[in-house]
């Protein structure tokens, strides 16, 4: 039972899924093994991740393992209706459409949970929020779940500190094969893909302000440099600020950076990182966007209250006219620019991330009985296994220690 | 009298033109001066450049100077119908629509020349070809023209060598403010914009083969490195090959590079740079595209004759299935990937290029009587003037020599 | 009571120490505080770190805190006799001279321990080795120690696993303000300083093989790329190999890389990383060097046994002639090329590392009673404190969370 | 008849020459051909180039061609006495020693010209200056000469404009195989080699001001970026300033850059680029050096007149104490930092430059009768020949046009 835009869009969605399938060899290999061993036979899974072609691949892999999978998105602007249609046409329960209202979005999440899952897969923590709060009944069979993002993990930790985490959750984001690649190379490239296709402006020579120098911020700054930009990093952490400094970037508080930036990208996981006081001193024509999970990093409320006029400047670009005549441009309504104004991470990146997801789900299915209601790391073996599959898929081989070297390293 | 797709698309085109207007300050300043001095009063101009928003700005600037401007595109896949509509709605004579057939394209060029221009503005040389060959009557009032591209200039030189050039032509491409910026930073960024939005594949870690290490190839290779690719350059010129080598790129003949590349980009100005013998040894899944002017660099004829199946793999991606099962992917039918699968060069880049164009047209109008039927460089003064306008628009200032330093440099 | 080369070299050493003092502002500030609070009053410290000007600064800071400091080096090729002389002339007990034999080096370590220290500062683990093995009597008053390097920490872990660690040791290397900066930016720059000044060869266009992609290897590879090299990384860890791949480097086993490299740099912490089988297939003229702690990474024994002639090719370059006529060049006898053929890490880098050392020593002095015989991390507060001192010394300021943002992040 | 420091240093010089010989394969191949064809039989050549090992190789190659070669340096701080000794011991007439006074330097030039050369090889133009001015008698048999540097060519052009050039001179510097490689990759690397080995300071995170964005400045800025610096470029040319801007560097007048720079490098060919007004606003501890031909770019006169104290801060570093307590550090007395504080360009770079020199000398010998007293470019054939030799020596092969492609390019 699905609630989507238009089932007739399925062929377009199917073409997109076929394309990414060709570029997700690790998941394909895992799916092949799952089809034989059926490690998720009879298990119900509720899945809330950006609803586009790569996520569809994950749904197929889980189904091949024997699971019943109920699918929704995690951001109303990143949902691609044709992909949703393809999944629905193929028998998945799918809830979600592009541009849903807040109420509709909430309903889609609840519909998805009505499967009463054993396992939830979250991207930002909305499913966990519902089963932990408004609708504990939907979590009555829940063994636990997996979380995809830095933001979601921060929310789980807060819940854990408050003694309110009731299920084991696995920090998929923190696996090496996830955050070292997805957050850095994935976000780095796809954020600029979103910005460039939306603005058609040159990056070389521009002053780009990157808020946050975590793995996502590092990737965004690295690619900005690769385009010939002059990069300014803002941070709240002293060590990360020094890293940015030594990587050749300027470092400044936002109150200083705001006045010199041409393009601003937020990736902090925090709210109101760019706000009233900053908008007031920005240059005419400044471009603003967000690569963090929630659309709270650039304060839209402040932008709106400061503006004398709000216009559509180009597809996915909103122009905010300030009383002094300056115009500021916000991309994709401040939502994740790589997904809301693009196709999200490249397929090969999600291949690694979703391989970790799929194997973590199986780990949870097999070990949930002995697990406590806390946040778990992905087992090192899963990380290493995915890395080795990726090396093999890429045709790379590496060294192994000789027996003599192993002895040397063990200090014998 | 225009021949376009649909005049109702004008509002969308107008929005696009407004967006680029905000990001083309040099041309705006020149247009402002033109409106006062009217240096092209009563002059007829036929303009054939990729018909999208930035080109529309050039048309407006020329009209502000007093000219009557007849507009067409120079590539059937780069024409944007909404921009054409906006120009037509605003009283320009416009001929061209997206996806025109070869015959229709030729007819659009001829229609455009029916204004019997004093000056032509060419991008690739098609207008010059017609007035020099099939329809000399359309050039009966012609004083000369300007050429935008490396490819077009090569064709003019061939014509000059053969004694068949009948008008003075100005090599706009060779101005510093054009080729150093447009061909390098413009092509570099927009080519990858086209590739990334079309494929949604990761560039980091990929082996990217760049054919040609001229200014365009340098820009494409530089940005590929900026994305974390492993770059292989192919060349026919020994000095350029050494530059690529010293820039840290691998250098190899195409017969070697073909077997290791994941993504191929051509920017040579030559034909059949990637052909039958290369397709035969490529890896499964190799992505092919072109950043050179004509769609002849990747041999489509060879691809087609080798294939057992040809499919649409994704929007703007054609899959060619080889008899051995490998599939090769050609983007945008081998046409300029940045224009046929994107929005072309960033606005600020075209601001410089079209400032050179506009000033070169005025130079030609004012000096054509003393000029010979040969290829002229853009006067150094125009180059320097545009560079200084750009510095000012960017808010940059630079040093000037002291009197003492001028004496020192003059050797006195 | 010192055992050094020549006390008359003190003025030259003093000049070197003055130069680094100007560039080590953090340690200077800490020293100023130490001079007031005297947190190490009456405490005896044995210090074994590369004996050059920056290390001398650490000795002065510890003395200012009230400690009695006995100093030696940790590598016979990195000891600078003039710096040793300056310290001795200034009343420190100093043992060590450049080019000491293995027996002399061992004697210098023992002499240094004869102070019967409360705390040892190790760089590679040689002091700990002596007090844990041959001469436990010299450690009879020992509270514990600090270890500077990855290699030394690996040795401590092996000892810990074997149940043979008798004192608390602090893993100074693992502090963020140490390994993120010292191992990456410090080793990266100084390794190439050593190679370039020793060889006077171009790096651009060369194929550089970096063995190991830990923090040191990352720094070396990053700078090689900065010089325009084509970099090949060898690894034994799948995740690190993938990171190298995504950073745009080639990845291969040493058996493959050996045949294509022009310059080889090892940074693995392991032995015989480049050995007989690799030397046999290297190109004529290949340059070999090591940036790891011990001179075991490039097998000198194998080089010697393979050679028909061994010559001095240039200062600090040994030429090994192979039977087939190829000549391989080993820099600085395979010892740390940045120290044995250069001046080691830049002063500002050691300023951070030694600030961590000095504060860790004080932490140990104040907390040793409650500490167990195991490996401890540097407290997060020390790391953050040093990072903030460094930001201040560099004139950089960063953001702080608003109260509202703190609430948001805590999930309330 | 030589005038050198000490003939006993010859063995050390010979070792240096042997080392570079192994790394200058192009010149070796040309020398081999010269030895057979003897194209300079009986011709006298006066050679004034930085007197170190690579230059010695050029002298040998010319002698192998049959020439009688008289050698001197072109900068008293770059002359290496052991190399001079090795050449003298091998029968060359050599004049010059390290640290000669201005009078001694002038005498060395004159002594070198006493051979009454047919051809002069200049680096900066001092030999030409003497035969054109004070001592025309020494040029009585002169056919012409070759000039190695941008600076020397500017002096020749000034002489040409003034109608005072009496011989044909070849602009070796302007050959592609010279300036594209020597000035960019050679100066880029060797300048930083000189700075790093002299200062032992970190470059990452520093603000580096590069004065001049010609080929040398481009190389210096590129490598500074490769080290993780934040780069500011100063320029007097608008187009070059825009290139620097688009390459991601900050652009500012020196009056602004002076206040923010940590390290300053001049490469302009002009005088007093950094002077009194700039010294007054520099940060304490600023490091100054020059990569241009003459020691006039950083005004030593201004530094001295502003200082209250001048000290030797480290080998090759002079400290200038300002009245307000700030101290500024000048490297290598403001002379070419790569030569006066290092070993100059890498051997492989000079291999290309000196191959151009040697072939240009032969061209002059064979064609001087038909040449006019003006500045000539190196023939394109020589450039292409050297590039192809270099590709072959590096083991690289490139593409050649098919017959079909040649037809296409010729426009037939």
C-alpha cells in the first residue's frame, strides 16, 4: 500500500535505478550473497533515507535477503517521484512525494512505521523520534536500528545521555567506510554539483565560506580549492580550526567571514550558523546554501524578516532583497543542496555506505538479543570487509605483511 | 521575424537573462557607455553563438550601441528555447530551436544572414562558411567579423592560407581576456558540471583521460585533479606533453590510455581522436564525452558500427553495447558536454569574453576601411581595458610602477 | 657532567636555539608560566629526543619549571654537536655526539639515565627499553614517562600486551595537537626538504612511491603532489588504501610500485618494506629514503648483499651498483631523512608537539600516584589548551556557540 | 689560466658534476653527437652562468663540440669553489670564487672575455655589457651570443630600442623548453628548497606574498600552495593579476600585502619592489627573499637605513631590527635565494635549458653571417627537438596525427 505521486513515472525511475546498479558493485555482490543465505528472512524493516535511485538499491538488497521493506524519504525536497514509483510498481510499500508539506511528511513516516518493524533505518533520526515519542506502539516489535548521519547520531547521543534510548542503535555514519568517504568525497563533490548546476556561476577566484570543518566541511573546502576558490573556514573547535589553517585555508569567525564571502556553505549540524547579524553585512549577490542534514543552518526566519522582497531568481534560487538594496540568494530553500538541487552522492560512494548499512542490519538481526539500549559502533570486521570488496571492485591490490614483519610489529 | 519553438516560453527565458545580467557587470558597464555613444548606429549584425542567456546579454549590448541584431545559435543541442523566446518577444530577429535537424540548422543560419549584415559574429565559423561559399550574396555588405573559438580560427587560417578569406576577421578567441579565462577556467568548470550532473558518478579515484593539453585541456585536467582524479593526458605536441608531465599528470598515447581510462574528455579541435581501435580495448562502463567545438572528436560512426545494441542509459547518456558485453557510455551525443548537457560557461567568464566581442565589433566598425582580408588579433588596448574593468568589478587593485621603476625597466 | 663533541661549538648552537625560540611562541608562554608556578620543582627528568635546537627549547622549558634535566639524542645522525654544546655550556648534563657508534649511543642513553629520573621522555622507546630490561636500577625512582612517536607507542603496546609495562606512559604522539600536525605537516614538509637539498633533483613529473598512508605518509604524499609528482601509495590496510585512492593517488603493492618509482619514501613503522625482490626490479637511478623512526624500512642488508660496488655519490647519498649496471641511491643511510639530512621538523610544528610534551610531563608529575602501569592518552583539556594557545599565537579567532545553539546541540 | 679559490677542492667538485651528469641525459646525448660532428671546432666561447655543477656540464658539452671555453659565474654568491676547481683541474680557463667583491667580480668577467670570444653566453647580460661598453676590444671577434634570463633579455631589448645592440643575440630564455620549465618548475621548487633549508620554518598556514606573476612567480606561488600556504600575489599587469585571482590566490597591492605577509618572495625583474614604506608595516618576524636575477628587488638600502641593529640570525639570514622592536629577516642578502642559499635548479631542468643553449650556440656559429644585430628567438625546430629528446629520456611516447586527421586540420 503506497502513497506516492504517480505510478506512471515508474519507467523513468527504473532507468535511474538501472544506471546506479551498474555503478554499485559492492552492494550487488552483497545482494547476491544475501539471495543465497537469506539472513533477513521474515524480518520487517522501515527505511527512511533520501528517496532516490541509490536508496532504492538498498531496498532491493534488503528484500533479496528476505526482509519485508517499507520505504519513505527523509527530506521532502530530495524525494524523486519516479524512483518512488518504480519501487511501488515493484511491490514495495512506499510513502512520500517531492515537496510534501510538514504534515504530509510526518504522515509518510508514520505510514512507513505501520509495518511495525523489527529494525529501522534512519537518516537524521525521524523514525526513532516517532517510536520513542508520539507512537511507541509502532515500535512494539523493534529490535533496534541503524543511523546514517552525523546529525542523527548526535540526536541518539543526546537521547542516550538523557536515559531515553530504548533500543540498540548502530552508528553507521561512524564506520570508516562511511564517513571517511561519503561525508568527505561524496558531500564534497555533490555539494558543488548542486551549487554549480543551480547557479551557473564561476567558482575560481570566488571567496567561499565553509562553516564547519568536520568530514563534510573538509570535503567541501577541498573541492572548493580544487575549483580555484579562496576558502574561509569557520569553526567552534580549536583543533579543527588549526587543521583548516594548516591546510592553507583562511580561518575566521562568521562575523568576519560574512563580509567577505561570495558563496556560503554550511555543514555544522547546528542551527542558525548564518543569521541576522551576518546577513546584514554580506555583499550584494552573496549565495547561501546548506550541506548539513536539517534546513536550520541558514536562518530562513531571519532572512524573511529582514527582506523587503522575496523572488524566484532562477530555478531553486530564492532572492531575498534587503532594505538597502542588496540581494542575497538562498539555494534549495536551505535544504541539503546536493540532494534538493541535485541527485545526491555519486553512486559509488553510496555503494560503500549502503554496504555498511546492509551488513549492519544483518548484524543487528543476528545479535540483537545480546545488545543493550545504547549506541554501537559498526564492527571493525564489517568495515574491513567492505573496504576489501571495494578494492577488489576497483581492481586494486595491496600488500600483506610477511611473517617476519608480523613478528617485528608484535614486538617479539 | 523569428523562427523559434514557442514564444510563450519568454518569461522563463527572461528570468534566466536577468540572473546572468546580475553576474555580467563588465558587459553591463560597456552597454551603459554604448547607450550614450551609440557606436554601432545603423549597423547590421548577424550573431551565431550558443543561444542561451549569456549570449542574449551580448545581443542586448550590441542593440544598445545602435545595431540591428539578428540572432541564431551555433549548435542545435545548446539552443535554449526559452531564451530564444525572450529575445524574440523583445523584438530581436531570432532563428533556431533545440534539437533542430541539420537541414533546419542550416536554414536558421541562412535566415539569420538575410539581414545582409555589415558584421558577423561567429562561433566555429558557420556564418563565414556560408557567405564565403554557398551564399556570397548574403555577404554583399559585409565589412568583416569576429570569431569566438579556437576551432573557428583554425578554419579561418586554413581559408587564409588557401587565399580564400575575403574579409578581415578578428581572432576574439586569442585575446588574453578570452582564451586564458574562458578556455581554461570556463571550460574546466563547465565541462565537469556537465559530466557530473549527467552521470552522478564520483570523480575522485577515477582515471580521467584528457585528450589535448591546450588551454581547454589544461582547464579540464586541472579541475579533474581538483576532484581527486588520476589524470592521463594525450597529446601530439611534444612541448605540451612535457608540460602535462611536469604538472604531475601521466602522459600516454591514446592507444595506451584507452585501456585504463574510466572517463574520457576530448578537447583537441581534431577529428576521430577516440575511435574504433580505442573503443575495442576500453573498460566496461567507460564514459566518453567531448569538450571541443564539433561533435567529431569521439567517433560516433565507429561506436555505432561496433555496437550490437544502443540504448538510452540515463538522460543525455547513450549506452553502446559491444559484442563482448562491455558497455560504453557517450554523453550528449558527443557534442560539447558543457553546453549540450549543461548551461555552458559561468556567467562571469562570458562577461569577459563577450566584453572582448562587443569591443572588437566596435573596433571593426570603426576601422574596417583600413583593414585587409586577413586574421587580426584583438588590439592589446582592448584586452587591457577589459582586464581592468574586471579587476574593478571584482574589487581588486594592483600596483603601478613608480617613476624610478619605469626608468629602471627602460634600462636608462 | 657531559659527554659531547666540542664545547667550543656552543655559540653556533646558541644562535640556532635563539632562532627557533623566536618561532616557538607557545612553549615560550608555557615556560613563562612554569617559571612562576614551578610545577616540576626538584623532579629529575631524562630526555631522549633528536638533539637539535627545538629539543633544546623543551629542555629549557622543563628546567624553568624546576626540573633537573639530563639530555641525550635518539638517533646518532640527528644529533647536532653545536646544540649539544650550547646546552652543556648552559649547565645541562648532555650525552651524545653526531655519528656515534652503536656502543657509544647505548652508553649515552645509560649515562643520561644515571640521573635516576622520576620521569623519562622517549622518542622511539630506547630509554624505556633500558629501564625495563638491562638496567632496572636506573628506573628505581621512576613514576612514568611520555612517548613522542608512533613507533615508540607501538613498542609500548607490545610491552603492555605482554604484561611487561611497569610504569604509566603517556601517548604524546596520539594527541591531536601532535600527530595531526607534526606527523602530517611536519613530516610532509621536512621529508621533502631533506630529499631536495640532498639530491637537487626535480620532483615535478617524477613517480614518487610512498610506503604507508598513515599521518606521516599522508603528509609526504600530499606534499609530493604539491610538487607536481605522480604519487603511488603502498599499504597493508584496506581502508587507508582506499583513502589514498580517493585522494587521487595510484595504489599498488610494492612489487608493482618498485618497477615504476623514481623516488621511494617509507613511513610505515615496519621493517624491510623495501627489500631484495624490489631492488631487483627498480629503475636505474632510483632514489630511496626513509621517514620512519628506525632505519629498518629500507633493507640495507639486502642492498649491500646485492651490490657489486658501493660509492658516495654526493653528500648523504650512497650509490649501490647492481650487477646489471643499475645504480640505486640511498639517502642518509636509510635513517630519518628529515633529521639525518636536514634540520627536522619546522620550529612552529615542534612548538605544538613540545607544548604537549611539557604539559604531559606536568600532568604525570601531578597525577602519577593514581595512575596504573598502562598507556594513557593525553587529556583532552591539554590538547584543547595547546590548540587555543596556537590560535592566539597565530592571531586567529574562531566562533563560540550561542546559548541557543548549545541547547540545540544538547537535544533539549 | 684560472683564478679560483683552491684547486684542491676539485675532487668534491668532480663528485657533484658526476651526480648531475647522471641526471642530465639530454645534454649527454647532444654531447655525444657533438663529439662526432665537432660543430664548434676552433670556436672560442666566453661563458658566464651560475658557476655550479650543471653549468659545468654545459662547458663540457661545448668543449666536446670543439670549442675553447672560458668560464666564469654571474653571481658571487652562487659560485661553488669546488666546481670551479674541478673545471680548472680539467683544463678550462676559470675565473671566479664565492663571495668575490664587486671589483673582483668585474675582473673575473673581463678575464673571461680575454679569450676574445666568437660567442658569449650570458646570464643577466654582464658580458654583453662589457663588450658593448667599457671594453669593446674584447668583442672584436664576436659573432653574437645567447642570453639565459628574462632579466638579460629585458636589458637586450632596451639596448635594441636605443640602437646600441651590435651583435645578434638569441633569447634562449624565451624558448618554450626553457621558460615554461626552468622559470616555472625549476624556480618554483628551488626557491622553496632555498627558503626551507635556510629557515627551517613551516610553510603550511603561512601567508606567502609573491611579487610578480610571470613564469617564475607562477611557479613560486604554485609550490607555496602545494605546501599549504595562503598566497597573496602582487602585480602591475592587469591580465596577470586576473590569472592569479582565478588560480585561487589573493591579489593586492604591496602596500596592503606587506601588512599581512609572513614570507615575501620577489620575482619581478624590477627594482625596489619591497621598500621603506612596506618594511614599516610588516609583521614582526617577516621573512624576505628574492628569486629574481638581481639583488635589487628587496631594497637593502632601505632596510639598512631603517634598522637600529643588524645581526646574523642564522646561516644566510640577516636580522634587521626596526626602531619599534620588530625584526625582519632577509635571506641570502637579497640575492637569488635558490642559488645563493641552495644548489639552484634541479639537474633535469637545467638539462633542458642547457640543451637549448648548446644548440643555440651551434645555430649561431652556423648562421651568424646572415644574422642582424637584433634579438632572435630560438628556432622552433630546436625547441621541438629538445622536447622530443626529453620525452624519450623520460620514457614517454605521444600520439601522432593520422593522415586523415592532418587533412581535417588543414581544412581540406
